[in-house]
């Protein structure tokens, strides 16, 4: 895989380049991520904030997680596509939504979190790390 990798929202209003590989790719099975993805889980690539260069206007949405952590999101105001999540208390890291990349070969979750809320029909591949709730990664 060669970097940078380009990405965008559905309408193309927001574009970006990922300059280096993520530290980890996570599949989250919590109910909030199921709502976000309208699927069984949401995929997140944890990257250094300075390894991504965004262009275009984004809006922000905020909520507190059950743990008390701040969960903020940036999204395209035109098509509504979420681009990334972040915790303002940890500005060096963002949680990129990697399905917005043009080349999605990096999407291979090595960790599954909140598996106590996962859909019963989905089977996590054998040998992949699993956590019942949210671990500190």
C-alpha cells in the first residue's frame, strides 16, 4: 500500500488525504455505532491527526459516551457523511471513517469492541481480538 491515499464524502464536498497507515483498525458493535452505520458495526481507523489533510467545510456533532468520554464527529453538511470522530481532550488522534477512502484495502479490523452488543448473526473471525465493552487502546 502506498501513501497518501485519497478519500471523500459521498458528494465530494469534503476531500482528504491519509498520509500514513493507521495505528489500528477497529470494528465497534455498540448500539450507537450500529445506528451510525445502519449496519452490524462501524469501522474506525485510528490515525495521528497530523497524518490527515482535509479540504472542504465540515460541521460538528457531539455526544458524551456512557463512559463519560467526549465523542465528537465531523461530517459533510451537504451529504451528511461522517468523516471522523475525535475527543477534544486528545487532539493528536482522530478516528477516521475509512470506508470514505478511495482505496479501502487498509480496512481489516484487528480489534472488535463492544461485542456484548453485537448482532447475533455476525461471527467475528477466529483469532481477532475481542472486548466486551470499550478497552483503553
